[in-house]
């Protein structure tokens, strides 16, 4: 079973994403900010396949988390999707240039999330 890490300072958003990912067949871990996410990944490095990270969080924001993860060669294959309210093209470009595999704007639907995961090749409609 693929494992996803949901990183968002909003417990409600984490809950929604976690529920949706579980429905799509993922085992889910959660973190409230980038620092906590780094701890989870360090502990479960070999098993986390997907990170969904918010941009705006205390301690360490999503872009900082993305940059830190992309600095580690052993995490090069980790799929990272920014899930955020940031709608500026410049921010979307910054995230993609920093190594995000995809970008989802809040609010989103299960179908949008599924479409992005299929695009990335980490989920197929046959799993639902």
C-alpha cells in the first residue's frame, strides 16, 4: 500500500486530505508543519511515496520543506505536491522550479486530487 504524508497546519485540511487519500488506497501520515514532516520522513524514509504540503505554515513553510527535501539525493524519487491557497503564477512557478511535481489550489475536490495523482503516475482510476 503506498504511503502519503499530509503536511498542513490546519487539522481540518489534514483530515480532509487524509480521508480522501485513504479512499484512494493510501496509508496516511500527518504533520502540522515542515519540521514535523522532516521528522516523519526521517523515521519512515523508505516507505513514504507522496508528500502533499501546504505552502503557508508556521515553523517551516511548504516551499522551505520542498527545498530541504530536494537537497537530499536519496529522496529524489519522492513525489511532492503543493496543496495551497497561493494562486499567484509566480508562486506556482517557484514551487515547480524548486522541485514540486504538481500544484493543487485550494479548495479542491477528490476528482482534482485523483486527476493529479493519475497524471503523476502514482494512482490509476482502477484503484478506486
